[in-house]
């Protein structure tokens, strides 16, 4: 189910990110404690926990990468378990958690397998499943991913998924506009290239498979997994460029995507770049 090229790619990125060679994963700032969840992530957590937040709650961070957010969630008082298919990412995460003096448990897992029996010990164990930015485009079977999230949650628990908007995923470039990725799932596309979203100049080569998931397909996968949709928000501005090199930073410091022409003399209106899906595992 998992493309071996994808795992190799993420093993490479996990060894590279946060080692002082990219401008995205600022480990010294993380260790100093002067970073926390951004507003978009905090709002998703609030919505998925009914305003209760993570303190004292059991949090499954799915596709945690090297665990920057896992550490933030643990600092906020969450009892965090990080799941990722990259052993290197989870090794780095454990090292970072130790540097930051927080506890985060780690589980190596393909997220499409989380509903299956090898992970039964984790089923029904979490108040919150948290997954953000750059997660589902690696997933061939989104129904299996959502079934995994639903299996991890206790009844009444919430899923917070903050993700790249499928419209932004379509674009290879904003200027000139190059749309080389489908909006609806078409079974996946194969790409080869170099660099990282955190440093396009990084000396890394990759051969990967990525999957388009429209908003409708994502919502339907959650419904098919038995989740109740609490909220779906689309965002046209973000305090960061989730792809590293495609959005424009504007005078207010926020990043936006504007294509083509606006009304005469006006800038074009911004397009959606991220979305937040909040869903709940119903009580029996
Ligand atoms: C873009 S990162 C998530 C980034 C995270 N939001 C951050 O800012 O660090 C995507 C993560 O998904 C993981 N991943 C990709 N495919 C996976 C799969 N099938 N199962 C589990 N983890 C997977 C990668 O190892 C990587 O850590």
C-alpha cells in the first residue's frame, strides 16, 4: 500500500530537517520554548476538543514527522503519542523531546494500517487525533486513513485535520500558472525531483507518489469511516507558506495565493490555500 519511494523520501527528509540547513524547522527556537502552535492549529484543536484544549488529554499526532507539533502539544499538557511510518523521523522526535524535556511516545505505523489488528492496543485510546499540513497527499487510500483515525478515537473524541487545500495542491507554479496535479483523486501521480519544501536547494533526490484528494472526497472518507463532520473551514491566508515557495508574503505578513486579474485596478481575490476539517467519533 505504501510506495517505497515515499518512505525513502521521508527517511531522507527526517534526517535533513531541523539540522540547521532549512529555514522551516527551527530547533533552537523549539528548545528555547518560544514557539507554539499557530492560530490555525490552535483553532483546529479547540474545535476538535469542544474548547477544552489538550491539557490532560490523550493526543494521537498522526504523521508527526520530527515532532515539532508533538512537542508543542506535550508542552500544552497533552499526553502525546506520535505515529509516523518513518523510523528516522521518530528517532529525531525522541531526541528533540528529550532536549525539550517533554514525554512523547512514538509508534512506527503506516497511517493506512492504523485500524488493523497490530494497532488494536491503541484503539479507542485518544481524545484527539491531530494531523496537519502535508499529510493526506501521501495517502493512496484515504478511507483507510480515516478508518485509522476513527479507530484511534474514543467515542466522543475529535479529529483535527489542518491540510493543504486541494486547489493549492493543483499548482506547480503560481506565476506563471502551471496546474499539473488533479483536483479529484485519479489513483496517484509519480514525480521525481530534488530538494525539500523546507529548502529547495537541499542536496536530496526523490522519486515519489502523491495523491489528490478533493474536499468532497475528504469529507466523504470521514463520513464513510463513521465520523460526524463538526466543521469544514477554508483559509485564504496563512502565517507561513506551507509549500515553501509558491505563496506571496503580503504587507500584513500573511501569505496568500492570487491568480490572474482582479477587478480593474484591484488585486485578484485570494484563493483557498488550507482547510480545517473537524470531525467527531459519535457516542454509541
Ligand atoms: C509533511 S510531513 C507532516 C509535517 C508536519 N505537519 C510538520 O510540519 O512537521 C508528512 C509526514 O507524513 C509521513 N508519512 C507519509 N506517508 C505516510 C504513511 N503512509 N504513513 C505514515 N506516515 C506517513 C512522513 O514520514 C512525514 O513525516
